[in-house]
C-alpha cells in the first residue's frame, strides 16, 4: 500500500481485521489486528468519538444526548457519564438535501460498531449505492432465487458490477427468519447491507407474532398482480428480529443491532393508506408502533433518514426517542413548540443554530435536552463509481418438457437415513415454485439454487458434521444427471443429492422495486 496516496485513496487491508479474519477465513484474528471500525476511521480520517466530550457545560450547546443516541449499554452505570438512557433506541434523522445524509449515516454506524461492538444493518436500495464508501468492509446480503444485475451509473471502462467484486463478502438468505438467525451468528462490529426479498418470504409470519389488534397485513410477491412495494419487507425484518432474535449472544454479551433505513418516508409515509388497495401500509405502521417497546428490549435500534418530518407517519414517529437535524447552510432548526416534532415539543430550543452552519453540523435532541455535534465530510474512496444492483424475479414459472438439457427437478433425490429423513441437504420451495433450493442441514450452511437450468451454489457449502466436508467444487455433471457430492469423515465421496438432467423452470424476468 502506497503511503504517499491520501488515506481516502489507499487500498485497505480489510481481511486483516478482527472481523475480516472471521468472515473471510473463518479463523481467529491475530491478537494485534484492528477492528473494522478502526480501519474505517483510519482510512477516512474520522476522529475518535469521545462521549465524555459532550458533558454539559454552561454556555455550550452540549449535553449527553448525542452520546446517548449513539452508545448502547445494558446499564447506565456501566458506560460513560453522558449516557443515561441505556438500551436500544429509535431515532429520526431529518436531513435536507445537501446536508451529507449518507456521510452522517456511515459515521454514526462506525461509532456504533466501535463503541457498542454491534452489528449494523443498512438498507440496500436498487436506485442508490450510497453504501459503497464502506464496501471494503461490507457483507452484502441478497435474497436467494433472485437475479441480480449490476450497472454502472458513471462512464467506466470495465465490466458490469458484480456483487462478489464490490464488497468483502456476499451472503444469500431465504427468508427473514433465516436472515435474522445468520446475522446474529455473524461477527459483531460489522457493516451489513441488506436488499429486501421481493417474495416477502416469512414476512406474514413475522408480523403475525406481534400482539396487535389491526387486521393482519398481506404481502404480494413481485411475480403476481398488484405486488407489495419492496420497502414493506422491512416491516417483516424488524418484526422478525424483535421476536425471533436472541437478546444475549453466546458470549454472554448483549446482542445489539442498529438498522439504518434511508428514505424512511417511503416505508412509513404520513399518507399511509390501509387495506388491500393500500398494500396494508397503515396496518404495518400501526403494528410497528405497537412493538416499538419490544424492539428496545430486544436490543434492536432503528435510525430512519428522511428529508422532511412531514414525510413520516406520526403514529409510529411518536414512539421515537431521539431527533437529529442536519444543516445544509439553508434550513434552520425549529425554534418554537409549534414547529418541533410532536414527541419533542417540550424542549426549550429558542435559537436558530443551524441555518448559518455549513454541511457537517447537526443537532440531536430529546424532549428536554439537545446538543450540537459535527461530522466529517468523508467523500468516497477512489475507484468506487456509483452503481445500481437491480433485482429481477420470475414473472411466471412453467416447466418445459423438451429434452434439450436442464434438470428434471420433480425427480430430485437427496441422501436420507433409514427413516427417510434428509441427512445432508433438504429441499425448499417458495413463491409457487419460482424459488427452489437445496439447503444444507444445520449446523452446516449453504444454499444450492435449483430453479434454473442447472444447480448453482449461492454460497460456499459447509458441512453439518465434524471432520466431513463438501468438495471445493461440489457439483459434478454427467450425461444423465447432476450430482452434489459430499466427502465423509473417512474421506469417501458420496452423492448428497442427484437431479436427473432435462430442463427446469423457465421464466421471464420482472424487475423488483425498492
């Protein structure tokens, strides 16, 4: 690495971090390796965050509220003196255009990774690649059974962007429940970008767990008429993490997670319609308001980002704990009770602190305290032009009967025990057959997509048994079938699954939305 280049243009050693060693190599890191957060701060010259610097002082717009928003601890006696609201929290960031919203989001996330050792989840959007600043430290989570096409949004002399080449690691998930389980097994202190599943697998079950009196929402996949907006998937994820996530990790420490959701007004608009014609948006917002307290107890924090308060539905917003406003050298902060967001109208804030501030300044407040803070203009590292990852899903599924190749998935066979139970791989179907997979039994991991012309591993397959393994290239092809091989503890190779060759599901592609 050339030290003559600016830090923002240096290639990072993102595998040689505590988290990188675990994610890339599945190994314990070297004792002196830094964390991901330390590497991010070093690369972008982000100053260290000192919670004690916000101790209240006379004549200063300071209080502990800004550290309170960022630092999550189990007990206030265990943390900095400026943190007296332990536990998870809900925060709304009002960021007018030109205020550095994505920069602030990445800096907030970095501080939370470092101080809370927590897992960050940022929403992936097909129209935006704002997360690319931290791509070298990103684990990208994509829904299985979905086509992912990348395109550059700037003129570049290179092939289309490939997810595996954009970030440190790519993982695939089959439904919200599996995603939650795998995220909480993922190393702490990590930055994770999640793209919604346009099939909404598991979302109905997740929301039905909530103790709510509203009518149960429905989710219509993208390959059916009048589909549900993809952003609604986040209702299912937040509910699944709240009710299915573990609250204490295997190491005995709190399982903290913060979801940073951009364009929050798209998820919970003030004009949220209800019922089938409105995709049950109002009912989803009501359910989320009802489970807000459960989210905090579950160690799940939420940071929503939007341009205007009016974009976000008040029914959920009234449950939020913190409010953040960013400066764009134009719009001032609220100075009267009538202007303040409804949950925060008791605050004594009668001075305009933002309108004369350039980008990089903000206010963070609760109902009775506020503090001013600054954040760095991080920019983007070299060689990261803007891009889009567009998700396509089958419009319809049919099974041709020609013998021109492909698979006869109806005649799939998997290895079983004497009672007929799968021993290595199990079959999974969803969305009327549009999603068809083989999954490795727990505690092993891995998915093989069998919805196309041939079996395709969506991630590396790991054995469910000690001293046994899948070969590096587990799929073998013969003239008559595809075999997925497995190597036992005696080094003997057996067939874990066999699919006769012919043809498999064919489909036209429909682009999913955000």
